[in-house]
C-alpha cells in the first residue's frame, strides 16, 4: 500500500465517517467581490486569503466539509493562488475535509500535472478531493483517479451540473460502447458506481464521486437514486441557486445520506460575526 494512503486511509471512508459524525453540509468558500466588501476586505490577494481563513475559522467545529472555489482565488494571479494554498492548508490543519473546486479535465498525460498539483500527498495545493470534468471522456480521468486513490484522495466527476445550460449536452444519448443508450450524465454516474463496488461491500463510500446539482430532476437526466449506490454526490445549487437544504431527501431519495449539500453565497452573505449562526442554522435545516 502506498505510504500516503496508509497514513490517512481512503477518501471515501473518511468522508463517510465525517458525514456520520456531522452532516453532509458542504460550505462553499467563494470570495466574490461583493462578499469581500461585506466583510470589509479588499478585492485583492490579501483579501481573498483573509476571507478564506475567516471562513475556515467559522467552519471549524460547525461543519465537516468545505469547498473552496479555485477560480475566485485564481483571478488574483500568482498571489491569489498562494492565498488559496494557505487557505487549503489551514482547512486541512483544522480537520476539515477539503474539496478543491477545480473542474479540471484534459488528456491523460496532462492530467498527471493536475494530479501533482492537487491530490498527491506533497502537492502544492494538497486537497482531500478535486472536481474533474469528464468531457474528454471518462477514461481520460483514469490516471488521475488512480493517483488520487494512491494518496488517499478522491475526485468528484461532473455528471448533471446545476446550471440550466448544461442540460442538452448532459442528457444527450451515448451512441457507442458499454454505455450505449444512456444519457451522458447517467454514463458518468455508472462509471463512478463501478469504482464504488468495494466500498458498498464494506458499508462505506467510494473514492470517486459525482457532481449532481440540487437544481436538476434526476430522472430528466436518466439517473435513478438507486444508481448512486456508494457514490458520494457533491450537490451544489442550495441557497443562491434556489434549492432548499430541507429538500435533500425529496431531491435525492435513497441517495440522500451520501449527498454533500453545497451552498456558498447564501452562507457567506451577511455579517462575518453571524457566520457561525448561519452555519448552525443550515446544519439544522439539512438535518441528518
Ligand atoms: O454543477 C455545479 C458545479 C459546481 N458549482 C459550484 O458550486 C458553487 C455554487 O455557489 P453558490 O453560491 O452556492 O451558488 C460555485 O463555486 C460553483 O462554481 C455549481 O454551482 N454547480
């Protein structure tokens, strides 16, 4: 077993334990300009670092999972990325499960570079998991999935994203291969489910999750909740995009216990001094 995996164990097992001990609430750390202003921070690299560190402080002891949005740090160039590295390290040091929302996707040889950046044990942006895009083919991610597994990290593959513009592409029918006749979204779910089989036998979660927006109707994408056995589901779309935390069970059915209900702007907006209260209220609304 690789040393890094031996040290921290599998991502899916850590995630399952964190959800059981807390809830599946995933606090998105998205330093938008208006939100920085709301916390009296400048819209520069120092501002996004302070914003991220304060968000991590507010999250600690209240939620188990955070999801920093890489783009909103990256817009401040090298200094913004250095700020992100500090925020990721602080979140992991605080014991939070950190999902870097990178949405990376490329040919396999280039994916090696992203793995070295985000999921290897000694990666500069070491995270517990990253979001990946499968639009160069799910197989293009196989090296990144294997490499994440070796370091005890996980990945979340886009399947049915929360934005309405994605629907045509993600509900298109696959015409060839083992997923012939499935929607593209359902094919990506089936690939993730294949990775989860061993975990299901152990009563745990797999290391390969999917992204399914809380704003979509699963059946419209050809996905049944039962297709998601053992697959962690990162579900953005709660709060600012309209979905309600109290509706997780009606949206995801039997898959609800493995849903990471993600909300960013709605939790971040408002006084910093009341962030803890907002996180506690969101946890209560989500329930167990
Ligand atoms: O399908 C997707 C995938 C990712 N996201 C990301 O989640 C947050 C949502 O922010 P809110 O403020 O809660 O709307 C953001 O970082 C997106 O890039 C998504 O919305 N939908």
